């Protein structure tokens, strides 16, 4: 009997294995496989504490970095005096930590911009008061002493003084939709310089400084809106509506930008004398610790020169502090990673061929160089001016790996993370601790508390529930590989095979890629894959019998400036060649059916899909392009000209695109686009389909009503992924 029981148990175990759960698109779209995160942490300056919103969005709680345990409830929506709210969307701590701005009723505008109703909350008294009663606010900004708040409404700047019973005054009056914007960037600045605030106080709170965008000369683009569903717009039930906004395309007029200051006591407004080309950019304005200085960053239209000026908001005089130049372009990530200290500035630069850090004094003198010049520094975490320690992330072992590093004042460099894979850090305000997030391509995020030597003190979240859930599914591990193209270029990739893979069979392959400048899809991280979540959509396609492959071609990041910038002034050409070379290499593998190779991508990946399918070598049986730019003449000025210069300067580069290549398009093709895409306009897909029609090329097309560049909402994403899957299954038989 005992023997029978053991055999039965083994039989059931084997049966259970054979009946492992199958992945479904609904589960993938609905986030069933999303890793749990410890997000929204805000280090409290100068302390070993951080603040975080509760999971039910009703509280702001303070925690210890060291222990991860709660130390204080800073805000509780159920326990306020004065105003009462049910939930919060975000918060902004005052510089002295005694108050916070509570964000509610958020209404998104574009990718990074939003309007909201804000409240002033005093922590000690628990008093909650509206910041303003006359409409939603944007980018509320504390003065350094925490006694004033500046914000933007309807393109104008307003000021609230807490010591004067929250008295509200209007600073600018010329703001007008589609004409003048004060204190927040226009569409193209927000999208391509990646920020949403263009105002600041000076150090003593006596001046408000801002960038003024005159977009009256910028041409409009109009998006047609329909009634739709999920959500439904009743106003457009019979006649469509229209959203028209200013969008500068490559070579066209940009906003005219100027910098201004407002003296809060005298009410005097001054234009600051910042040197700037007539068509130049002002991508940042920043506070310093000196009341007589703010910092203003400028770039020329080619974006190969970055100037950092110190500007006196009273005298209006500007002085050049640092000038950074590049023979091709200064990467946008430089702007995002500059750190302004009390006495020093930390500037990222690729002047050595790899991204390094350069420490300058406040008078513009170079003091130190950080990084070995052989590996890219990818993120700057902080600069402890007391010790001279600089904390950063680097692609240390290879382009797909990230490690957290510290370099001391004496030049000694230490690695604070030990595991290969993808390591990120969030440091405490006193730099004594950090939250480490680690994952690799086959392991979900693990969150650990570490000291500033890298010692793990505790594990806060290891996603054990997700690991247990994944154990119920038959999922193959991602495999990394490298190969050399016929041009002698070594490329890296990953692949996912069906779980019942047999080397004696030949499989169809679906290639996924993005391929855009500086991007990376071949990373040893849980974020790997076409739709994130550990690449569950790629595993779903493998479940359907495909091998899924991703290769980062020339122009992608992590391998130094030369590899990334070799596509300069000819976007799409080398990237497409490398995807074709990938398909040719795959076709030589014994387990690949070279007659059944497909390719797909989204946004730039859609563009590269079309360029690859019309490269001239007919290697793709089918392809799917989602929201693709089809001519960079249609795309925005800042992004496009960074890599291509203007159409007038570079007609050859612009004239090589999917539209001009339409006659060479080969393979079954599915096009997908959102009709309310404010980023890659539907114009791209309409002009491309006309070129295909005139070239007598067949194609299929799905349009998504009222959807933006991300194509989501209601059942939309589920539908999109099903169309992609079915198209490949039907056309790669």
C-alpha cells in the first residue's frame, strides 16, 4: 500500500506538471505578472528617513531607511482639521519638513504634465487648507523657507503667501493657450527635454524666476476626437471634435524663449539677459544656494553645445559658468543627471568616449573626473559634499549589467552591489543607507536595505508571491547571445524558446526591437521584454510556438558614444541593416526556419520594423509596426534635429524613410496606430499607407479610436496584442 501511494503521488505530480497553467493575454494586460514594487519613496533631506504614500492612497507615512519600519504618520486623510479629502495622488514636502502640498483630483495633460487640486497641510496642527479656490494648479513650488508657493494656472504664474492668510496674487498675465506659456514647458520641451517645471525661487525666496515660451509662431497640429467608448465623449456623438495644439516639426519654428524674474516685494518684473541664439533652447532653470544666482541652461538648435550660466535675478546679468560641446550632440540624459550642490556642480559628459562625471566649482573650475572612461556611467544618485563621495550607477561588467558605485574624494572607487544583473539605488538624505533594487532577466525585483558600504541589512520585498505564481507556468529562461555581422559588428541579443524546444526541429522566429538612439532592450533585468513584466508577452508568443529574439543594433546605448552616435544624420539605415543581419544569422541556426522570420516594434521600433522590411534583403515573412514614425520630417524638432539636424541641412538623411522605401517593402504587414496620438501623429501612418497603395503593396491596418501613443484603455491593449499574435500566426504558417 505504501508503495502504491508513492507511485500515485508521482503520477499526480507528473500530471500536474503536464497540465501547467497557460499564459493568457488578459492576465498579461491586467498585470497578473507585474512585480510588486516599493515605490514613491521620498528621502527626507539630511536624515535617514523617507516618506511614502500608503498603498490605499490615504496616508503619507515616514519610515526608517535602516529598518524599513514606520516611524511616524505625517498625513492621514481621515484625521485632518479644516478641509477633508478621501484620497491623495501625491505630495510635495516643504524644504523644512513642517508642511506638505497634498495632490488630489489629478488630470493629465501630456506625458509629464498634469493639473491637480492641491492642499496645504501643516503636519503639527493637522490643518488642511486649499492652496487656491480658483481652478486646478500645475507645478506648485515651495520657496526655500517654505512660506510661499508659486504655481501655474492657465499658462500664468501665481503666488500664495502662507504668512498672509494664504493670500494669492497673480505674477504674470500674458499667458494664453497656444500663444504664451509662463513657468511650464511647451509640448516639445516637456516631451524631449523630459521635465514639466520651468520656474524656481531664488535662494532667499525674494524672487520668482521662470522661462517664458512664446509659441504664437509655432504651427498647430489638430487631432480629431470621436465619441468612442471607455471613456465615452458624448459631446462628439454626432460630429467629431478637435484638439489643436502647437507642435514644432523638424525644421519648423520653435517657441521663442526668454527668462524672467519677479521681485516679490517691489512687484518688479525683469527680463534676464541670458545669451541665446534666436532659435536656441532653454531646457532648465535651477535654484542655487546663493540668492544672487540662479542657473540657466541653454543649448543651440543643433544641441551640440550646452551652456550653463549663472544669472543674477536682480541685475539680470548672466555669466558663463560651464560650456559643454560635442562633435555630434549632447545627450538629453546629461540634463537629467546634472547635480547642483552648495559649492560644486557635477556634470555628466561623453567627452572621453564614455559617459563620465566632471566635478566643477561654482566658479567653473574643473576639480575632479569620475569614472574610468571605459564603462558608461548611466545614472547619478547623489553627491555628498561633506565627504566628497559621489554615488552612481555604471554599466560595469557589460552593456546589459548595472552596478551601484561610489567614488571617494581620494579617487578610490568601490562597488556597492555584488550580484550581476540590474542594480538601482535610492539613497537616504544623509547618504548612510540606500534601498537597493536588484533583478535579472529571469528573477523579479528584490528590494533590500543596505548601508553605504553595500552591506545588506534587510530584505523588504523579494516578490516571493510572484515567483510562486510563475512556478505554476511552464516558462523558459531567457538566453543571452552574441554574434558578428557581415560588416564585422558584434551585436548582443536574447532569445526565448518554447518550453518544449527540440534542437531537431525548425521554429518560426519573431524578432522584437526598439532600436532608438541610446535605448537598450537587451538588458539583464526583469524589465526586459516587449511589454515588461519579465517579458511575459514574449513568453506567451513562445507558448504559441515561436522563438522570440531581441537584438540591440548600432545606435543603442551602454556601449559608448561611438557605437551610439554612429547613426547620426541617417536614422534607420544602420539600425535596419543590423536587424536584417540578425535575421540572416538566425536563418543559419539549425533550429530556425529561415523562411518564417518576422519582426515587430512600437514607436521607433515600428519605424525600424518598416525600414528593415524595406532594406532590400527580403528576409522577413511578416512584420507589425505599432505607432511608427514613417518620415522624420513629420516628427518634432527637438528629438529629430538632435540626431538628424534640419531637413534643409540633411535632405539625404530625411529622404531615406519607410515612405520613400515603400516600393521595396516585402512581407505581410500589419500597421497599428492610435488616432489621438499627440506624439507620433496619425499623419505618419496615413501618408505611409498612401505610399503603399501607390506602390501596389498589400497591408492590414488597425486604428484605435481616441487612443494616444501608448494605445491603452478599456479592452484596447488586450485587443492590440491579440491582433499582433494572430497576425504572426496566420502569416508565418
